[in-house]
C-alpha cells in the first residue's frame, strides 16, 4: 500500500511517500528553502557577456539566468522568472523566463506556442505510439491560443474531460500571473499563493497508485491540500484523511524518525549482507559497493553479480530518498564477464525508471565505474537536516 503523509507546522511542510510502511521519498519545504516552481517578479542586478544575468529574487543570494536573447535587458529593470533549480551553499538559484505551470497530466507553457510534446515514457510502452498520437491530438484541440504543452506520463489513458479540466485550471492560473505582473513591484512572488505552498509538489506525488493520504494542517491548509488533490486525482477524494493532533504528530505516529536518521547514514546495508557507502562532496556524489559478509553462493562470480544487482536497487532508493543530484559516480564490484556487466546495467536502468528526475546513465567502464547525471532540482536531504560540525568544519576530522 502506498501512503502519502503531509504535515504542516509553522513555516515547514514535510511530505513523505510510504510504501508498505517503508519511507520511499521525503521532502521538507520551508519558506526559506525550496523555491522550485515559484514565479517571481525579480530585478536584474547584473548583465554579463554571453546573455547571462544575475537576478534579485528576494532570497539574499542573486539567482542566475541564461537568456535566449539578452537584447533590450538592462540592470535594474523588473523581470518575470521561474525558479528551476534551488540555490546551493555556493551558488544562487537558477531561473528562467520560460514559465511552465505543472499539473498531474500536462505542463502548460507559452514558448514555443502551439507546440505539444508527449512524454517519451508513453511511447516506450505497448501501443505507446498510438496513445501518443491520441493525446497529442486531444491536447492540441484543447490548448488556448498562444500556449503550448507537454503531456506527462500520468496522462496515459486520460480522457478529454480530464485533460480539459486540468488545462483550464492551469490556463486560469497562468493568465492570473500575467495580469498581476503588470502592477507587481520587484521583488514579488506571484505563484503559488501563500496558502498553496505545498501544492506544486503534489502534482508529482499524487499518482494513480497512491492508496491513501493523511494530512496534518490548519483548517485553511487542509482545505487547500484536500481540494488540490481532489482536482489532481478525483479517485482519491474518499481516501483523504485529516490526522488528529491529539494522537501526536503525524510523522511520529508512523515511526519515521528511525528511517529518516538512516537516510543520513554513510553506510547502507544490503539484504544479501553486502553494503554501499555514500559520500556527498561539493563536486559529486560517490557510491561504493562492497560484498561485506555476503555468502549468497560458493561461486564468487555469482556472489559479486548478486551483490551488485542488489546495490543497484538500493542506490536508487537512496538517490530518490536523499534527493541526491548532479554527477553521481558508482564504484561497483569489478566483474570480468561482459554478460555480467550487461545484466548489471539492465538492472540499473530498470531501477532508474522509478526516478521521475530521469537521470542519464553511462555505460560501465572497464574498472567497474558507472557515471550518472541527475538534474539538480531540490536541496539534498542532508543539507536540510544537518549542519557542519563546529569543531572540524565539516571535514570529519579533528586536530589532535
């Protein structure tokens, strides 16, 4: 059973995806952390050569933009942008002038107008080409003039009524942004509204296979989340429950503390007795696979392959749960047979299909190294829940 838990306390929203009692995804959003999807009237601070610019979006650290055309832009002028990537400890957020509003079925945009794209994951399925053509035709008929759209994987099998309802909702929100842009002063956030801060994330999380939703929030917050989920997934309307605070905090009642702590550990055990270690650095994430005390088989070759394949599943569990991104380097246990390497890569790519970030995976090297590139979108879990040690400054070593 897949359960969605949403807990709002003060300026923080915690969202967890549970699968049969196991924590699969965790998102922690504060007013000063993740801003992905926000539409802001910013102010241009500096224009650099090559169509680059730094934009004040009210976060204390200027955002970075790469314009398709920088003609006519001047320092000091207001500019409507959308946050694409969150700021890190060393870099500001990445923003774009191409505003995209995301629903569960479609993403609505204005550049280029009239263009309709369909998720490649739909085409990859049985009868996918026919379904892609059907969806593209429907969405083209429903698109408002001057808009384009991307049809998401969740739209597979959707009827015209469902697509029309979502496009209308997104179009209304988009037009509202453009109208308020006319009189908004920098720096002003136009989307989402303050009461809807947790809602953009729900478009990704409220999928067809979610069985139930539990919400802990104020009356206003509960009504907003309940209504939004009802629009995204009408079939869930009867399975949205409000948590009673008299029973304790929602996350505490689900015994999540231990699982969250485990998501910060360097070592992750595998069912076979092996383990992986995860090191997050400024440049990349490094994962090392070890056999540990795996005694799966007297055949050493079989033991190695078995450990590597279990590691492939665990690696994507941790990548998704910890919000790891950027360059990810995995040092698998070395295998000499080409067929074993092929089996591992097939398993790794199969596991990657669970990841909505669509990471790029490169073939295994002669040394057993696999490189992956995962889009940087949200702040890693470690940065939200941990801080550098005041004694060693994050080095993990103390002078003697």
